[in-house]
């Protein structure tokens, strides 16, 4: 059977499993819809957290970032995994003990203010919408290549699947589906990694092959010969300052992303929240510790296959022909010599989208059609799992945090579920539109989501737990300051992409690029929150006692 037929079969089987779980776990109350009835086992929740986090960006793009950025690409590994350590130590147990449905719920009750709740809900919606567009685009890319349908149809199919089990099962259905999707994702990532590792080095363990063989040295020499920078040379694409700032932004942004934090509300106890974080770090680490090896192997294979080869011969390669049809791989004989020049200079004749590295690597390595199809199924699982979590997060922000907690506190269970499901359908429509018509600055959108998470929600959550003197005035002022500064700076630095200006309004903020500027917004948030809270009345005594109780250790859970 062809790759396309096997892919269709695998995708149909996995989608049948996902939708079956959605039907089995359908809910009739808001507790199950928003936080799965707080009855998810820790290992399953850890797997769901990992799948929620390992989006299309992690599965499809992580190895591509490492392949093309080399040493500098490790900032994503450090930032995103480090963010979970931060979550496990500083936030997850306390948020679970506070016992609310959502992040805006925590902020609204902790700071005894519907204004703070509303600002946090708006930030949640904005972060989630920017984040979900990349997931839907990833779905479209996978379908357009392997199922040979138009990318618009691919996005709509993906949204229909996500909508089915999210609408029916809420957080309960999403959580159990994501637990299954994690294992699809990790198997789809590791099997080709093992195969390619053995093929190139004779060692089937990618991590050992990367560190004990000479593959990296050979890749570095080849890149230098082709006019590219040495593969492991540090700070070639990013300055030391930006490496530090982006890593910190990714860490704090991870700890401030609402669709990730809400996961810790779905377990029974504080102890279970801690163990969920531990299992999530282990599960995430399996992919993230393999990604550098996959990136290096993929880059080596790619260069070895097409660099300095006759153009006609390269274009007759099956995988080249099919990826060229998607527009994500372009070969152009600029100098007319009939040879593919894959270089780091102006004479480069290969334009390859980093998002296709993982998806194309099994084909480049001539692995079996089953493995190629498995990777496609893994990419879809990664994109769909994160998209479903984001949809539930947006739904809860509108129906629970805004409608129920602010506008209609007497709303019945059925009314709240109805509003939640209407909101989910509206969010689906917006996500589908953005996925079909994505902004031309996908990387910047991801930076915006993490920058906003770091600059808005993370400082307020941290201070809300560890500073009982922090009040509603400080929280609102901090969120508005961090959000406003980060939005303005990213808009100014990326103005050609966002507003169509010929030149950026700002090239950087004192040397800090758009991906790292959220750290400055975060610092401003901390400073403003602290100063304003000390200049205004302290929180009510019952709130201060509540925080003391939240911070008290749980000895018997």
C-alpha cells in the first residue's frame, strides 16, 4: 500500500479512538466539563499535560528549530522544560489547593475583584487564540501532504474532530483523549528517531548516538564546506542577551499559560497535582531529549540527499516532488548550472520550511511507509490535543469567568453548559478561520503568546500565592502594565509583519528581540504590582488568612 493509504487508515483508527473517548466521557455538569470532575489519575493527567503542551510546535517544529539554529535552538528545550519545573515547584500545588476552575477564577477570588477576573479572562482568550492558530495550520499541513486534500479541507476536518469530543466531553473527554494522544505522539516521534539513529551511526539510542558518534562533527564540517555556519557554534543566530531573555520568557510563559495551569485542577488533591507535574516533566522529557538528535540527523540526511546533486535528479525524488507541491519546499536553479546549491549565502537555491523537518525525515531516510504514516498521525495528535485544551480554556474564560461569575451568578448548570458550548463553537469558528488564513508571522505569534503569558498572568499568580499583602489594585495595575508594554513592544518590533510597514518601528528594545521582550513586561508587572499594592489598602483579613492556609503544607493527602 502507498504511504497515503496507510496514513488514511492510521488517522481514521486514531480519530475513531479519540471520538469514542469523547462519547464515552460525555458530561452533564460543569465540574466535569471544566475540570473533569477533579477525578483524573496522576499518570493519566501527566500524560494529558504532556500532550496538551507538546503541540504541533513541539512535535513538528522543535527538531526543525534545532536543525536550523543548531546550538541556539536549544533555548526552546531549556525554556519549555524549565517552565514545567517552575510550575511544579511554585504554582501547581497551591493553585490546586485554592480549588478553583480556572486561572481567572483564581485571580478574581484571590484579589476579590471582578475587574481583575475580567482582565485575566481577556488575557486568557487572547493568548489561547494566538496559540491555537498554529495548531490548526499544522493540521492543515499534515492533511495537505499525506491525505492529498486542500489545506482548507484539512483544517476543517481537524476542527470537526476537535469540536466533537471537546463539545461533548468537555475537560473530561479532552483529558482522557489527550492521555491517549500522548502515547501516539511519543511513539510516532521515537520510532523513526531510533531507526534513523541506527541507520546513520549504528547506535539505536538517539541520545547516545548524538553524543558518542562523530555525526555532529561531520555535520559541522559539511556546513562549513557549504558556506553555512558551524552547526554547534554558539550565538550565531541570537546574541547572549537574547538567548537568556528568550529562555526566561519561555519558562515564565509556560508557567503563565492558562491552558496548561488549568490541568492541575483536574486531579483530586495537592499531592496529585505535584505528581502530575512530575509525570508531565518525565513524559515531555522523552520527546525533548530526543529532539536535538532528530534535528541533527535530519539536517545531515537532508544535506547529504540534495546538496550539490543534479537538480533534475533531486526533483525526481518522490518526497521532494510531493513536498514541493505543498509550497513548503522550493528548489530554484538561480545560477542555471543544473546543480542544487544548498548554502548559507545569497546563492542558496533551497528554501525549506522548518515545520516539515520531522514530517519529511522518515521519507528522506527511506524508512517504511508505515513509519512515515505513523509520524503523520503523531503530528495530527500533537496539534489536535493542544487545540482541544485551548478551546476548553477559552470556553471556561467566557462562560464561567465572565458570564457566570460576573453577569449571571444565578445561572443554572444547564445555562452555564449551554453558554460554554456556544462559546466553544464560536471559538472553533475563529480558530478555523485563523488556521485557514494564518498571519504571515507564525513564529512571532508564538512569541506573542508566551510573552503575554509571562508578562500578564505569571507575576500575578506568583504574587497572589506568596505575597499576602498583594491586593486587587496592585494586581489589576500589574496585569495592565505588563500586557500593554508587551503588546506595544512586539507590535513595534514586528511592525512589518503585523502592520505592513516597510521598516520596523523599533529594531529591538535595547537589544532584546520580540521573543524575549515579554521578560521586560514581566519585570514591569512585578514592580508595578508591588508598588501599587503598598500604596493602597491591604487585602481583607479573610483573604490574607486564605493565602496563609493555601501555603500551609498538606501532610496527609
